[in-house]
């Protein structure tokens, strides 16, 4: 069962905007050295929306070669069930163990259409499904009763990544209705990780430049909740900095570039690069903290 620290893998680009596989390999090895519990590809923090089909296939093959049996989650989906099914079956052929699926968002679905979308997917696909509940990104709200019915009716749905603020309230509502039958994951760059652990999540899927921080909080949670709380509060300014709309991807890449893991901090439009003042603010923030990535670069 997928659980623990499952970061979203950032995609490196060179100065010409092409995928930089050497930097990606360096990042994957860093994450494996830190001891993550899985990796997720093609999510929002991966700039999956900006990658071609051929780039995704090559990137997945690169990661799979390095990670072996480590669980891999691939974001897959589409504006209709037919498109989503094709995409999900594609990542399954590549070797993904879990498909993370957003609701269709070009035409905003209501509860019935949401149910029909995942019903059709579950009938056509036999890979484990994670529902990504991220209305800040999709503009689609997934009601708790609809999610509960989907999880009860379709056994291929194994996980929900809860990213509708306030995440804590939705996690409690889902946990009350579903118990331990569904694995609940946090997101939003782990900005509410401590509170979400209290509510019953089994893991989190943040950005990938601070696996040591997430591991330390999760390990502390098992032995001393006050220690976990103190660690979380210490790093919270950093966690919130990386979740800012529009520049979050650039923040993640800037840290990886500063650490010498990525050769550049290039992002693909429509993502935005950060300005020099923001870069200086981020350097001040990371200088005040201890991060394995930055420690390795000094």
C-alpha cells in the first residue's frame, strides 16, 4: 500500500527549454538516498501540463530505470472519461502502480457527471486509482458524499489526495465515512502536514526539494507528536513559500538549482520565473534552515 513521503518529481529543463535528463537523474538519486516511499510524476509541480507525450514516456522510463520497485504514481486523466482512460492505460503500460486522476475541468461537471467519470474509468482500468481533489487547480469541487459513494462502489479507487482547503475538515469527514478503507494523502506542499496527520492521513505528496524535512516530521510523528509539531512549525515558512500560485514551480526549481541538483531553474510557460528580489528572499529563508539538498551543495 502506498503511504508515507511520496514527493512530486520536478522536471529539469536546460537553457534551451529541453528536458534535462542528467539533472533529473541527479534528483532521483538524491531522493532515493533520502529514503522516500514513492515518487509521483507529471503532477502540477512536475509541469506535467507542459510536457509532450514523448517527453513523458522518456521521463518515465528514465525514472523507472533508476527506481526499480519503488512505487510510482503518474498523474493521468483528461477532459472526458474516454481521454482519461487512454491516458491511464498508457501510464500503466509504462509501469506506474497508481494513476492520480483529476476530474474533468474544461466542462465543469456536477456530482452526477463526476460519478460517471470515475465509474467509466474504474470499469475500463485495473490500475489503482488516486482521486486528486484539487479545486484550486481544477475549479471543480468534489463533494464528500460523491467521493464516499465512489470509494464504496469501485474498489480500484484506493486513495484520495485531499487538497480542498480547509483540508483538515474534509479529511475528517472522509475518515469518518470511510475509515481505513481508503488511504488519504495530503498535498498543498505539506503546508498542513501536522494537522493532517492528526486527522488521519497515511502520507503526503509535496514538492521534492525537501524530502529530509518530510521524513523527519513523519518519523517524529511515530514517537513524539510534540517533536513532530515543533519540526513542522520550524519549516512552515519554507513550506508556504513553495505553494504560491504562479511561482510555486519556480520556487522548487530555484532551490534545486541552488543545491546544484538542477543545472538551471528554467520553467516552461505558462509557469513564471521568479524575480531577483524573490530569489533573494528565498535564499534568506533557506539559509536560516537546514536542508539536505542545500547542505550537500556547500
